[in-house]
């Protein structure tokens, strides 16, 4: 395909209401004038109130998705999303290593921003040991930071320590997202730790809502 726009890849689940997963990634790519391609890892039935059913794609189908993209597109960057189990994670890691798809953004999708675990424990171990070290950028939410770093976060200092621990696991740049459900919360603060050692905080207003998905 003619490379008229930069091409990027989302390796993620299909979210039926378009608020998360592959669809949300493709919306974002388009808004930034990037041509989006996709490897679908799972299909999710849900809406803005929650996820109600999901099914994982077979490994051989995922292999074929990667192969077809690699033979036709010049993908300059990739991003992972929902990877349902250990087999799927290993399939994605194998195919990403074999292809030249550029820097990798890893959204770990271990727990929701409200603290509910999405990934079984064996799959979490695989993700931390095999996928996380490939990350150019790692983007865990508050509860995922605690899970990956194996520590509780009670302060800014705790978040900074956790980010450094995740860097030591192999991820180059960390976007550690702040908590979203504190009582009387008015802002959300995210901590950024770069490969160079530079760090800073991002802060934006918090908007309470019962729309918990996406």
C-alpha cells in the first residue's frame, strides 16, 4: 500500500460501542492523521456502563493478521490493548518480534480504572515477563501500577518509586495514570518518567460519571 500517511497498528480487542479498544485507538489515529491498521485479539460486547461478554480470537487467526499486515504495510509504531490470556500474549510477542512494526506502546489492560481485575494471574505473569520488556511506552492505570510494581500507592513519592521499578523491568518510558475514584476528587494527576530520567506530572480536571467503560 502507498504510504501516504504514517501507518500505525493497534493490537487490541474490538469494543462494540466504540468507546475503548481497537475502535478508540483507530479514532485517535485518524484524529492525528495516522492511518490505522489492526490485529483483533478479542471481541467484546458492552456499552458505556460496562463489559458484558467477550471471546478471544484463535492464535492461528492472529498469526495470519500479522502476516498479512507485514507483507503489505509500512507500520511505524504499534500499540497493544486487551490480551485475554497467556497464549494470546505469547502469540502477540512472537509476531511482534518477527515483524518490523516500530516502537511499541503497551497498555497492560490488567485491571479497570476502578480496581476490578481483568486478567488471570498466570496471564499477568506472562505479560510482565514477556511483553512489558518490549514496551517503548508503558501506560498502566493506578491499580495496574500497584499490581505491576507490587506495592501500594499512597503518595506522589510512591508513584515515582513504582515508575522506576517498572522501568527496571524493561519498559523505557512510563505513563503512570492517576486514580479516578477518590471521594470529592477534583483533578486527575498522571506521572511521566522518561527513558532519559526526566520526569513530570500532568494534571486535568476530574469529571465524576457512572459511565465506567471507555
